[in-house]
C-alpha cells in the first residue's frame, strides 16, 4: 500500500514569508541562452563580447588595470593575478580557468573574511551573522540587506525568510513588484520568526496560530536599494595582494612556472562554465546514517544513504561547490559545531537549530542539530506520522536557508547560481518552501530545485486537515490534494514536491517508464505523466572507494583478499573460501554460492526466494542471505538456515562488512525485487565479478543485460515476473552455465567488471539536468 510505513509517513508546519524583493544585477544569470544548455554561460555577458549588461562596479575595480595583470610570481601571487585576470574579464567562475576547485576550497579555509560573494542581496552582520557565545560571526550568509518586503496575500504582515529574531531591516513596499498572488487564504496565519528562547523540550501541539510579527510600511516605492557587498577575491581566497601588501617583491618568472603556463596547462573544472553551487538535501547519508548501526527497522537501510554519500563527491570532482545537508542523528566525530544558532518553528513549536560541519573529499557536509533529530541514529524514520512530518518540516525549512546562514569555509553559498537536490518525500517539501516562501515573493530568484525519486512507494501521505501544520498559504493545498482508491482523499507531500520542483530525476529510465503506469506510479502516475517534460532517468553510480574489490577494506582480514579483473580467479576463490569458513559452510570451490542482500520487505522479494527454497535446497548450491526488516521475513531466514543448515545461512541484521564479503565471495547475486527504482547491489555485484540474477524491472532491467550465449554478450540473467517458477528458470540457466561453460561464465564476469559504473558518469548526467533547471523560468 502506498500509504503507511515509516518512510511514507509525513509531518509538519513553518513560516510563510512574504517577500522581500531583490534586485541583484551582478549575480543575475542571463536570460535563457539561445544555445545548447551545456554551452550556456553561467554568468553575465561579457561587455567586450557584446553583452548588454554592464558589469557592476566592484570594490577595488577602479584601482585595477582594465586587463589582467599577468605576473610571474610565487604560487599565491600567481593565483591572485589569475583571479584578477578572470574577474576583469567578467567571469563569475573565478576559479575556473586556473586552479582546481578542491584546491580553492582548501585554501578558502585558511582565511575567513566573509563577503557577500554568493548572496543575491547584500549582507548585514546583524542579520546574517551567527551569534555564538555572544559573538557575532559571519555576515556572509545574510539574506539581502535592503529587503523590499511585500505583504503576503491577504495579510498585513510579512515574515522574513530567516528564523532569526535579531533582524529588523527596514521595509519598503513596491506595489509594482508584488508577486502575482493567488486566491489569498483568509484563515491562513503565516508562521512567525522568533527570537525568544524556544521551548525545545515542550511538546507544544500542532499549528499554534499566531499573527506574524514583522512590520510592513506601506511606503511608496523607491527603487529597491540593493547594495552589492564588496567582493574581494583575494580576501575570499585567502591570498595577499601580490607583492604589494607584504612586499614580497622578489618573485620571478622562474618560480614554478609563469602565469601563462598555469593558464595554458590547467584544463579547469570538468563542469566548465556550468559550475554551480549545489546543495544536496536528504534524510540519510552514508556513512553516518548507515555504518555500524544496529538496525532493526525496515526503512533505515538505504540506497538513498549510499547515493547521498557518493554523488556529491562526484559533483565536487567536476568542479561544483557542493554541500550535503542532513540531520544530525548522533555524534559524528568528523563534524564540528559551527557555533551558529537559529530558531525555527515546526508544528507550532519553536526549536533551536545548530549546525555542525565537516569538509570531506571536497564536499561540505552540514549536519542539522535539533532536539527532534537527536538520538535517532537507530531510528531515523521512527515515531508516528505526525512526528515524522514535524521532523521533515523542520528539516526542509532549515535546509532551504542553509545557503544564507552557514558559512562553510568562511563563505556562504548564497542563493545565486544555486540548485538544491532534494531526495524522496522526506525532503519534497523543500521545493515547495522554496517557491511558496521565497520565489513567489521575489526572493531566491536564481535558486532552483531538483527532486530525485528514489522510491515512490513512500510519499508522505496524511489527512488533508493536517495541511496547516506545513505553514503554507492556503492556496498551496491544491498541490497536495490527491485522491486515489488506496489512500482516498489525502494530502500528499511527494505530489506537491514533484509539481513544485524545477526538475525531477528518477534513478533509472526503466523506473521512469514504470512510474507513468497505474501499477508503478503508486497513485502519482498522473502527476508523473503531466510533468514528463521535466523528468529524467539517471542510473546511480557506485562509490569506487567503498565498493571496489581492489581496495575494499572489508576484504583485508579473516582470509579475504582484495582482487581485480587481473586477479579475479584467485581472488574470488579466496574470498569465497573465507566466506564459507566465516559462515560455517563447507569450504568448496566447485559449489555455486548464491547471495542475497537487502531490506526484508515486499519490495525486495526475499519471500520469492523462500517460495523457491524447495528447489534451491535440492540443488548442489550454497545460499547466504543478509537482511533485516519485517519480522516474519526475518523468521523465514532463520527458519531456512535451521532447516537446510548444510547449505543455507540467513543472517538477520545490518552488517556492512558482511554485505561486502558476500558481494565478493558469492558467485551469484539474486535480486527478485518486485520493483526496483535502480538497485545498487546488482551494480556492486558486477563490479566484484559476481553474476546477478534479477527480476527485469526498473533499474534492474536497465543495468543487467541478459546473457546471450550466441553473441557472447550480457551481464547476467533476468526473469520477467516476480514469481518463484520464473526465478527457478533463470537460476537453472545460470547454474548450468556456471557448471558447464566456464568460459562463458568468465566472459560475463569480465564484462561486468569492465563497465564504467562510476558516479563520475552519473554526475555528468546530473549536471546536465542542473543546467536545464538553471535556465528554466
Ligand atoms: N542487512 C544489510 N546489511 C548491510 N547492508 C545492507 C543491508 N541491507 C541493505 N544493505 C545495503 O543498503 C543498500 C541498499 O541499496 P538498495 O539499492 O537496495 O536501496 P533501497 O531499496 O533502500 O533504496 C532505494 O534507493 C536506491 C538509491 O537510489 C535505489 O537504488 C533503490 O532501487 C531504491 O529502492 C546497499 O548498499 C546494500 O548493500
């Protein structure tokens, strides 16, 4: 059933921000370019290239030569010269030409002088500054200084976009710039930003309605006086002025090459001029929400966590500035308190939010710390529907403002050239909040949202009368309302997110096709169909640091070994023997070892293996199953282990090392999933020379081409119905080939291991979607 289940339960309520309207010409992207998206310029037009928009003045511009001063100086100086050159030529991507972005991020950490670099308005220390221990911190992330505010539809007051209480900018109403507001809600009371100390422990009920507290002056409309923050590249990057500030005049052209060489040799970021600020928002992220957990809950074990742990790094490798925002469920050693405190309201309760940060593999990981998330490490989706919804409302409200408030490496991402990537229903409210609070009101005009569907079976369904908890204008209800025979009349968070997102990605093309069918759309098929134009299917990649038999850390002990395509035979044999030994199975190389890894629920079809067990038990095979989830299916695993102890093992639990060892030691991986949006285990299996036997559905059909003995092609075996007899057929052919045609078997393994399953490829495809979103109006 599409309703119910922990992941699908939904929660929530927040502030409706009527808008400040911004005008921030410098960072405004150009109108949609006439050329192909991948060639599209990210920046304002270059005046000398015929652009119509004059570059805004920047602090220090006047003092600078009109063209780059090309100096041959020591490393730091060269970079400064490079930067100046780039800026003078009018590129927003100051990092692009001459040094890689990761380096820039590292450098950025040395010297923290926040500037309004990325913000689509000016900063204000009081407003954007984070106060920790009485100390005012960075002003960088501040929403615009000169905010032009409109009364929201039907209200005489507005809410500023921040949860800060220490903000009181002047207000100006610009009738001409009022957003086109629809049918004002008469009984909707926008949520309120608060500055008082919140009652974090109290269990305030839902939807505490209070009038908004921010004044609005109905003044005539002077043009919005947006002041651009002075942008000082050298300060941002952390380098001194070459040869001037520190008098280091001795640098010569001989030192480590010249600027010209630097310019000519460095290819720049892979993303080229498409470099963007990307914020990935999700409820799970490997390894923090995965490794070492003793999980007994159905929904926590996620491919979602794997994706969120890996995709951002691949995007960062392409040169994007990338942040991941996840809740802080436990104490994560890598992350440090940034000393920033904000207050947000969720379901009528004021909640304090802290931010923890880690910079790993070129990615900023920001962990949202709030009482609602704490100690949920083993129970991310626990609690009743309203509790979960409340957590997700809070999370999305906080996440959408992170680019203003969290100065990673000293500089906030800001809201220009920014795209959010939200994942599944948990964060489907983010595109809604982005639109309802900000973009409808002229704020964050250059921010886009992409929503990724990993699993549409969980949607955040709830009764319509809980809609007010989400703190949205009443006319937004129509985006949530849905009727289907299973759920009846209800409010559906995923539905609203899909409609509001600028772009949507599903994790395979096959799954996208299925989503448009009544059987595969879980009630959302009509919405998927009508939004088809903005949906792309992109198969997940795999993290080659985590899932690579050559470097797999879980294969370095207990008799296992790392191996590659070159050492496949010996390596796999050794891993297989080690697995048999570890699990107390007879150590035999000639017996085919079958594996299953996954959540024990209806989706993964482990019960189909159960139905096929009489046949399997009659074969000369060994079977190892690893999973946790539904109690009856866990009992089934234990039962089969007892009943067929000489050949079957059923490991109930969550063990990352065991998942890796099964993937390496097994000959065959069985995936009889009833539906599978993408599936990661079959990808991991192929990378380890383990042959997949899968139900041809969703991403499994896309990624496992059936073996063709005549053409010597294919990667595994598929079956077309999720039924035991079909599985048995496919397994029969598979085992036959294993026993009688070792060369064919070896060919399947080699083809599987030789594929490019990396995230780098998938990240390139994601980037294309991000660029489409960017130029979409
Ligand atoms: N007991 C256990 N012990 C250790 N590790 C375990 C485990 N059970 C599962 N895992 C691991 O968890 C991950 C699950 O990956 P799936 O693709 O099956 O994810 P899931 O169905 O949750 O995610 C959804 O999102 C992903 C990502 O988009 C889609 O691939 C998928 O089709 C969709 O259903 C794998 O890394 C697997 O090894």
